């Protein structure tokens, strides 16, 4: 798969998330996907995203930086949102916070099979 193809697939994946079109998620995410070294499968991945949108009503994924090769994508996602209650163990309680997530994805046959994610929790703490 070419760099352009993975970049396009990734952008379509992010658009799918932002539209919350969960029935299409399997077009982008493998049935046996792993996140941060733990196999959660497509159903666990979907449940995680649905929970994120429930806990953060104004959640929107914004691609700030995107680098792709033949099998991997590296992305810096920017967020400006208002999580309800606790978020990452922090009492955000609806306050608007801006932060970034650095994510690496491994693709196989055009689908995400591995995700490694780190959220800039310190940026959120500094705003509280």
C-alpha cells in the first residue's frame, strides 16, 4: 500500500469517527485490533470510542500532523473539548480543555491492526 493510500484511508477513518458512523468502523479497524499492547478487538474499540463521545459530547478529532509509510501512520491529533466529569482521572467537569494525542497505527490489508496512543495529560492538568 502506498503512502498516499494510507493517508487517504486514515483521513477517511477520522471522518468516520467524527460522524460517529460506528457501522462503518470495521472498514478501517481489524477485528483483532490491539491498543497499547492489549487486544481489544473491533467491538472493544467501538465501545471505547462510543464511551469517549458519550463522556465528551463535543469531541472532534482534528489531524494536526500526519506521516505515513507503506504500513504505518503517525498522527498528532488536536482536541479542544469539554469532557463531562472525570477525564484521565482528572476532575474536568465540563471545563473546556485543549490537548494533543500522539498516535501510531500499524495497518494490514488497509485496516488498523495496532494502535499506540499517548495523550498529553500534563497539558490538561495545566489548564485545570
